[in-house]
């Protein structure tokens, strides 16, 4: 039996695509290298995965002084990963990019590497990882267009995303007779969205509102008649199934799940100062393709939110038809075929 190491973490968007592939790799000895963070918690439910923990360091875009010790901490992480890889002796490494993956890839010697980039443009870690990778798989066709070892595969998606049951949500919130708007602020929640919806009465006249506020943020939004607050949506597929419209940050993982489900969406991308601008790029291309509407940070207000929600609800079929026309690749199969080819 061949051995594979998966790596990636920090946010759910770096973990769930790995799980989508793990679910279909039954004939491999599967290991996962990550930190004592979200990825460890999410992977705890995967009985066929052996988890190995390292430390990892994230580049801080908001405070340059904090990055002075990044090289020292990165070297420590690389040494930890090197010891684990020496013990496992994997045939191949699949990286989901991001700072958790970087030390694992840098520690690898004489091991084939495949990495996946979810966003339109490569993040800092994947720019480095791409130099060592046999193949860089991309979610967007444009990303793969100008590079020799880049392959457009699409985004790996877990099969349970297509198995949502809205009735489990109605058991929690009761049956509703208004359209349901689901707010998803990313796996860690969104302070901006939580603040905007601290009082959601401007929406609850015409809609039922469900808000995922993120861990430790439950007190930030006031539950009220027609507004239901959850710290984390589990399983999120049930909430997707119940929603008539999803308002979300523009992380590639979530928006490609919604695209696969043909679910109308309103995107609120993270501002450039809070990220490298990848969500802005994702939101723009989804808006250009007629899959979604987008409100950029400088224009985000209760009024712009309400106006765009009303626009999408009135024209829901327009967005659904555009999404149905989109030729979504079977990313899971394509990437698994590449894993088998290079392992």
C-alpha cells in the first residue's frame, strides 16, 4: 500500500478540500501533518487518517515587526516536519497551500509534491511551494493558463455538501414562511458582518436570518424574532439546503461549494488591508460571470446589504441559470488521478 501525506490548515478552506480527496483514497495509507489548530479538530473525525503535529508560523501582514522571528520559527517547523517525513517515508505529498503546508514541503526531499491553489492568484506559500511541486492544481482556469506545470482541475468538494437536509435546520429554528438568508463569515466568523448584524431587524421584516458568528462571538449578535444565531454551522450542508440566499465572505472554498449547488450568493470579500486581496479577486470574477453579486468593504452598509439581497432574490433564476451553464470539472477525480500518477 502506498503512503500519502496531506498538509494544510489555519482555516477550514485549507482543510475541507483535503478531506474531499481523503474520502476517496481508500487504497492509501493516509497521514496528515498540521498544527494544533483548526485542522486537528476537523481531522479528529477521520478515523483512517494518522495525524502528526508540528508548529507553524504565519506571516503577519498587519505588523511587520512580528515577522522578524519568522525565519527562526520556520526552521524549527521544517525540522519537525523532516523528522515526521523520515519516519513515514511517503510516496507523495498533497499540499493545500498556506503557511501550515510550507514547512512540510520545504522539509521534503526526493518526494513528489502536488499542491492546490484555491484562489485566482497564488498565495505567498504556494508561490514557494510551486517551485518544488510536480503539479500545481488550480480552481480557476485563468490561474493555470500561463504556467507549464499548472493544471486546471477545479476545487475539490466533499460529497456531503450535496447531501444537505433542510429539515434538520427547521427542527432547530422551526418551520418558516419567509425566504431564508444565511450569513457565513468564514470558519472563524467575521467581525464586520457580526457588527453589521448586531441588530438584524432591518432584514427580519421580509426574511428569516441565520447567522454563523464564529467561535467565541455568540454574544456579538442579538438573537431576535426571525434572527437565529449559531457559532458554527454543523453540518453546513443542511444550512445551505435551507437557505434561499447565502451571504458570505469570498473565500474560494465556500463560494465554489455554493457554485456547485447553484445557490444564489452575495459576496462580501475581505478588504485588501485584512488580506492579500485574494477574496476581492474571487468576488470580481464570480460577479463578472453572473454567479453572484458583490459588495466591497468600502461600500458595505445595512442599506447596500438590503438592496443587493432584494436584487438577488428578485432575479434568483438569472444567477442559477448562469451557474448551471458553468462547466464545473470533477476536481476530486482529476486530482486523485494525478496523485496515483505521481505516487
